[in-house]
C-alpha cells in the first residue's frame, strides 16, 4: 500500500509540474504576442 501511495505522490508531483510549465508557456506566448503587436503597429 505504501508503494501505491508513493506512486500517487510522484504522479501528483508530475501533474502539478506539467500544469505549471504549460501555464508558464501560455503566459510567455501571450506576452510575446502582445509585444509583437505593439512592435508591428
């Protein structure tokens, strides 16, 4: 049972890490798009 709990903790850690990475990438892409729009004007 302990092994299963450890696997779940690892899974949760990877999921939260992936979500943070995706949100950071989206934020960066949005910032870059805004910057490009301002430069092209």
